[in-house]
C-alpha cells in the first residue's frame, strides 16, 4: 500500500488564508463602522462604544493560548473548523443585536471563535510547510492579514452605506465556504501532546487563569476609558487599575504553577521569543491607537461618511502586503530587530506628521495621506518581521501555542491602545467642545502613540539575531 501523499501547501494555505482574512477583515471593518453603530444605538458614548472593539480583543487575548494548546493536543484541523463555526454563528448574532451591550456580548462570542481559528491556522500552515519554507509561509500568512487590513476600511465603508449590520453578515458566506472546503483540502495532522515535558496529558486547560486574565485586562481597560468621566483620582479609576495589577500578578503566579497555563512561562525563556513578544505588545498599542484615531478624525473633525473614511484609510494598509513578503531577505541579512526598529521609526514619522500638520482646515492630501502612507510602510516593515522573529524561534511542537502567545500579546496591546486613545480623547463627542479642544485631544492621543512606538523600537533592538544554522 503506497503511503499517503503529503498535503499540498498551496491548498492548505488557500483555506487557511480565507479564515484568517475573515477574522482580520472583521476588525478593520468594525473600526470604520463604529460611529455608525453609535448613531444607531444613540445615545452611546465613545467609552461605551469602545467595548465593541475591546470586548473582542480582551476575550481573544485571554483564550488564544488555551486555544493554541487545544490545537496542539487535538490537532489544528479540528480547532480550525470549530473556530470557524463559532465565528460564523457569532457574526450572525452581532448583526441581530438589538442594543450596544448585546452587540458587545456577541463580539465576545465571536472572539472565542477567532481565538480557536487564528493559532490553529498558523499551526496548520507550519505543520504542512517544509522547514525551509516556514518563515516565508509565516510572512505570507501575515501578508493576508495586511491585505485584509487594506480591504477592510473600504469594504466597511461600502457595507456601512447599506447598513452597519452587513459588516458582520459578510463573514457568513466566507465562513460557510471554509467549512465546506476545509474537511476535504486540509489533512488531519494529529493531536499528540508533544513538547510539553512532564505535563500530564489528562490535565485540563487553565480555565480559571483565562478568567483571571480576562477580568484583569477588562479592569485595566475600564479604568482607562472611564478616566475622563470618573477622574483619574477617583475611587473607581484607582480601584479598577489596582485590581488589574493584582489580578495580573495572580495570573502570572498561576501560570507558573498550572500544568497547562494560559501563558506558558517557559516559552518566554526561548532566545528571541520574549523580546519579539514584548515588541509585539508595544507596537500593537501604537497601531490600534493610530487606526482608531484616523477613523474618528475623519468622522468627527471632517464629518466624512463611512465610505469616504474607508477610502481615506486604505492607502496605508495597501502598502503592507508587498512589504510583508519583500522585507524577508533584508531581515535575514541585517537581522529582524533592526528591520522592525526601522519600521517603528517610519511609523513614528507618520504619527508625528499628523501631530504637526493635521487641522480641521487641512486637506486630506497635505494632512492625512502622508502620515497614512508612512504608518503603512512602518506596519509593513515591523509587524510581519516581529511575528516571524517570534514564531521562528519556537520548536515545531509549540507552533500553535507559541503563535497564540504572540497573537495574545498583540490583542493585549490593542486593548491598551484603544483604551489609551479613548482616555486621551475623552467621552464627549465633537459637538460638546470647540475645534481647539478637539485638536488638543487628538494631539494628546498622537503623543501617547509616539511614546508607545518609541518603546516598541527599543524592544525591537533587544531581539537577538539567530545563529546562521537557525536561519531559513
């Protein structure tokens, strides 16, 4: 009997790319649609609406590593199919939401599906690709995210012109296509519990740890987004921030003791992985704040429609996919840390341009466009390089779990970036303050974004260049 043919990388990549594009497209579509959602559920403050984004990111972050561990144990194919099913059904629930908090709850369910889908997709890809093609496969996987980012604002604007609910319903046909094609095109990769040392195979995932992390990140976000309403010195803000710190400390201690923790601390001792993961957190803070600030500026300062806003944002993400693939040879020659740090510098130049030039009377070509192109170049240089540096440092048996840690780091950074920007802008809308106050609030947000970018650049320079034998 002849052995089974090896899985075709192209077929696996096509199915994986569809699911990854769906989950990433949803993030960027929702950013553009957020003001329209607020108008539909009026009165809804920016601090309340931010939970449509933050609930997704918080749950996504907390469940990513348990989901990655589930994929490592039971096989990434099963995890990918379950995640796609949950994500598709939750998208329908989002579209049917009768109020903003029901929408937030549905977004949390949607995030649980994405948490299964994303790390298992990368696990499938890395398990299929031969060793010499793993880093290029990671870059192509990241480029799909960049392409979704490029299409997301425009698609979100077009769909929101019809009705904001279509930004969620668009996931349904994509999810159904994946569920039909995946069982036939993706091979079963097994679910061995490998690379987990002396951890008992029967030990369950750390559900309590995931809950503790969820509440900790949510408390931190709540304290930040409510700082304008409650006051920084208020008992509510101080209490939520202190609770977040205590819960995070508990979470780290629990991760050190549990046989299957949410955050496997030994992975952080892998050379190159911890510094790349830290840089991912910090850069995600800056990226999330940049994206939301651009959307809010277009719709609050310039009073543009969702479609025009999407078209205004698109030029930046459009440059990401080509850079994500093309920067690989440069990173191999000079090192991932230097390339990622250079990307941070270019990204910071775009934010600085906005802080210097943006004004309600400034035109798009002279104001937003140069900064959008610079931030797009910065993302294209930095994000795929950081993801590739982190994942390529891992042993094969930890691909799904490790990619879950990296993506969790980015989601935590996303929550912090959104919350930080909301705190800087305040909860009042543009009708409650004059143009000067609004411009000052955006300047504060961009200054915080610059500080986060500088911290990310410093973390990038800590990334160790791999030995020549390790490079692929």
